[in-house]
């Protein structure tokens, strides 16, 4: 039986939870403007940006490990009340090299004038020596900081 792994992390941000959630649920195309050193060229391949089923391809750069690659993400669920979005990942470098399956959930939780953002990944490794997905949690939390700075300016 396949072993499913899980990693998660969270960060407290000064931006409003609904604004942060709105980007991931409805306006993913803005991420390249918010995090230009981390994400480039998001392209909508199927569906609509703000609908479950949307398939987006984009390039990402994780300077800390020297990873520059392309990945496809499908939006599987939008929970407007709980301010969370679930994605599954397909094709691209990490899916060809490390993981049989990879899914994530992002949630924005209001806290005072800001929010707490939680990212989690569930994955099945192709081989036991494949890396844990901690680096991707850290990457998404770093992106969250950049997004917050952008949203606080706007």
C-alpha cells in the first residue's frame, strides 16, 4: 500500500484574510505581479480562473535549492466560507522526478486586522529517497509574505 506523507506550515500576515483568499480562489493570474521572482507566466489551460476545475500552468523558481521548473495545478475545491482552496499538481519537474501524487490546501484565517495563512501538502513519493515536500511549504509561505506586501500596498 502506498504511503501518503503530509507536511504543513503557517505564517501570520498583516493583510486581510479575504483579500489573500481571493487571489488563490479567483485571481491566480495576479500572483506573477505579486511574486515576480518566484512565479512567471501563469497560463490558463482549461476552465476559468475563478472556478473549480481550472488548470493552470506556470513557471516557478526556488532560489534556495536552485529549482526552476514548470508545473500544472488544477483547482479542485473552493470553500468560500472556510476561505480555503485545494489544488492537485500534474506534469512538470517535481511530478516527473519525485511524486506520484501531490495535493495542497491553502487556508486564510482572519486574526485581528491580518490573518494566519496555512499551507499543507499531501504526497506520495515515487522512491523513498525522494525529498519531503517541506521545501514547497516554505516556498509557498515565502510567496505569502510577498503577496501580503503587495496586498497591503494596494
